[in-house]
């Protein structure tokens, strides 16, 4: 494989990982908000 190909693959992988990370953070925050709301509703 050429260096350029490897660079391109690494950049694409980084973009995918960043996107997955952002989605995970958003999902966790949504879950926490939901949990807080449910807990407050029970009190």
C-alpha cells in the first residue's frame, strides 16, 4: 500500500471514531437526563 492510501484510511478511521464518540456522549447524556427525570418524578 502507498503512504497516501494509508494516510487516507487513517483519516477516515479518525473521522468515524470521532463521530462514534460524539454519538456515544450524546446517548449517555440523554440516558442521564432521562434517569434524572424519572427519579425526580418518583420523589
